[in-house]
């Protein structure tokens, strides 16, 4: 009996490419696992596209098959998958690494996962910035944060640099010294939150702004540390419906936090001399007994 050697009908180049992929050498366990992982990712991305953007998915004419130049062991997104990623970036949450990924700069990007890129203070590392590049309203609050205070004291004690005083010599009639600002470890945070809650907007946003500067908001986008542009590992999540929903929800929260902190910093900078004195008095009133 002759074996059935009929070839499926091939109407397009994409179908031919897909058929060729089915003929890949899967003689080793590694090749087989790699092939299955690639197929799983492609099916998952198409499922997520159809779930979150059903209208765009049904109207899409983009190819769902990879190009002929895809290398072994490296996933290049198909046109349909790129459409999905661009929609996610536009409507759900930022994929700030997307341009790098499409340019095949994969030395620091894992195509199989969602890379969480920082929207808070972690951006300083990403763009090779430092505290010196912050707005004045952010700088003047640094002694009230654990991380900022630690760095400022290190520069002053070990490097002999009074950065804090130098920043505000030209901005304030009477620049405060760090000694005049109670250390954050000696602050009653409950009392601070209570007193700020009783204050008018935007002064009530002081605790939230300090947590933002301290990478301590409990928000994945705002607390993420930087460095992904320098090849450092960042937080990654698998592509799943639950993770997309979670990241979208957290991104909306992050936007509200950034808006609140932005309104506070804007108010502070509008009259830095007087408004910071109000903040400083409130802060020092919340010190714990020695």
C-alpha cells in the first residue's frame, strides 16, 4: 500500500512558509521545545489580540505568518503581532521598548515577555540622568525621602559636596540645611498622613509625592528600577490575559498618582520660598519623640 503523500493546497506565500516551518528539524529535544515555545507565543498573542481588540482583529489584513528571514532561536514578530503590540502601547499600557524590539536589538529585550519599564524615578537610570536633573520641586523634597536622604548625606559626609545647599542658594532667600529637616526615619507617618489629609489640595498629596520619589508606591510601573536600556534585567511578566488586565489597571493608577504628584510639585514651585516653609513646618511637626 502506498503512503498518502498528497500536499495540502497552498494558495499564498504565507501558507507556504507555515508549511515549511512544519518541516523543521525537530530531531533533538532542544529544537522541539524551541519550536513549541514559538508556536505557543504566536497563538497566545493572536488570542490576546482577538480578545482585547476584537474589531481591529476581525478587520486586520496583516500577515499572521513569520517572514522567510526569521533566524533559528529568535522570534521576529509577524505583521499581525506587531499590530497587536502597537495597540497595547497606544490603548492599554506603555511598551517603551517596542521600537528597539522591532529593530531587532534583542540583547536586552526578551520577545516572549512583557518588560515593565519605569514611569517613576527609575527613569533616571534609563536615560543616564541623576538627582541633578530633577525639577526644583522634586529636589527640595529629597531629604524627606529615605533614598534621597541617604544619597545626600553620603555626598556630604564622604565626598565633601553639599549638593542640597548649592541647589537652592539662588532659589531661596534662606536655604534650609538638612539638619533643619527631620530625618524620615524619625517621622510619624500616620500623623503625617492624617495632617496632610486635613490640609487642602494639593498639600494633601505630600505623602504620595514622597513615596513616588522613594520608589515606594506599591505600583509596578512607578516602583520599577531603571537600567533596561543598559542591558540590566527588569521585571517581566508572561503574555496572558490576566497580566494584560493587571498591567492596564496598574497603569491607570500610576497616571492618577503622577497627576496628583504633579499638581503638588507645580504648587510647590509656584512660590518655592513660602510653600516649602509650609511643607517643612508640617513635616517637622510629625517628628517622633527622641
